C-alpha cells in the first residue's frame, strides 16, 4: 500500500494530503528511466573498454596465436636460409671444386620468384607486410632448394664417375724413381742441349739406362704411336679423358698400339735415346685441356710430402735439358 504524504498549509493551518498529478508522475518516471539509461550506458561503455567480451577474448587469443606462429615461422625461415647458405657455399667451394665442376652463378641461385602481383591477395590481411615478407622468403627458399637439388643430382653423377676419373688422372712417375736419382730436368725455361739457347721445356726428363721400363701414369687409351719422330723420336701419346693427355718421348721400343686401352702402371715401352736427345732418358709431358702443365703436380700417388719437396727443388734448378 503506497505511503500517503501530507504537507502543512500555512494559510489554513492544517495538514493537507499531497496529491501528485499524472503529468508529474510521468515526468518522474521519465527522469528515472533516463537516469537509468544514462547510467547503464556509462556502465556498458566502461565495461566495453575495460573488459573483453567472450567473443573478443577468443579473437584476441587467435590473433596472439597467429602473431606467435608468424614470428616462429620467421625464426625457422631464418634458420633454413642460414643452413641453405652454408650448403650453397660448400657446394660451390668444396663439392664442385673437387669434381672440377663450375660453381653455380649467384644470379641463378638468387633469381626472383614470381611476379609483382603475386602477393596481392595478402595485402588485406592483418600484419600484411610481415605476412608478405615471410611468404616471399619461403617462395625464394623453395626455388633455391630446387636449384640446389639439381646441383646435387649433378654432383652425384660426378661422384659415380669419380673412381674412373681418379684412376685416369696421371698420378705416378712414368719410371721407377723412388730415390729420385733419375730426375734430370724439370718443367720451365731451360738451356737446349743442342742449340744452347734458352727454350721452354714443356715436360720433365728422367735419366735411366736404355731398356728401363716405362709405365702409363693413368688409365686411358693409346691416342698415337709415332716411330722415328724427329723431335721426340719413338713416342707415345695417351688420352686419359677429363681433359688429360700424357706424352712419353725418346723411347727405345714401344709395346702398345693405337686404340689400345691401358691402366695406370701398365708397361708401354722402354727408355731410349731416339730423336733429338743427348743421352738415354724419358721425356714426359702432361697436357690439360690441350696445354702442357707442370708434371710435378701429378705425382701424388708416388711421393710423400718430403719427397715432393725434394723433387720440386731438383726440378726447379735452371740446368740444361736432355732434349
């Protein structure tokens, strides 16, 4: 039951009952409701700014997780790029050098991947710059890995042929020379024994008695047998493949024929004094890609480091050649 309110009328000196009109009641109700709405709005606004809704909390967790995953992906991409860079350097400076293959040009390894608009679909995403950057790096890694895979396929083929290549490269002395006493003249400018002028001596001279055995220094095929040549007399040319050839001059007798296959260490003839020669010896040359090179660099199967140093000292002396 609602309370009845009274007020004291000073004119009639009586307490009179307070009567509230409909208009005033409506104004009171409207004022109360307005205050409640304003107060509620303030509460909602404060809550909205200070506290997340369940949906917002879920979205925030997803966003944080996505950011974390993107950062983790970036770190793993850094690691993958570092590992691939190391593999590429090893491939160019070790593996391909060992097998005498040209290194892969940097412009091939670092070629751009995709077109200008390739990542357009990512521009409207949250954190678009980072997302585009990591995607571009992953695409580039993918291409570089493909190039590296092809390089390893090539190196693998070279590995399969390595045994044959190692057996074919000249790697021993053509005459038995463990004490190195048969080393007479080395590669370089020497005094010609007949013309007495300084000329380029494109091989090494090994003095030995007539009839001393001469051996092939690597696997190959007899390319040419020449009998009675004016310069190198009786001589043999062996084609080893891989750009290598060896020449054996001034022989007294040859026991191989053109087209015959020989292995390293096989007997091919005997030391002599044929052609333009001033004494029994073997003139030996190594050719690489058609040009003579210093044979002293191709005795690694025969000499210890100490013996190699001794032979290098002997062969470097500016003495007179035998042919």
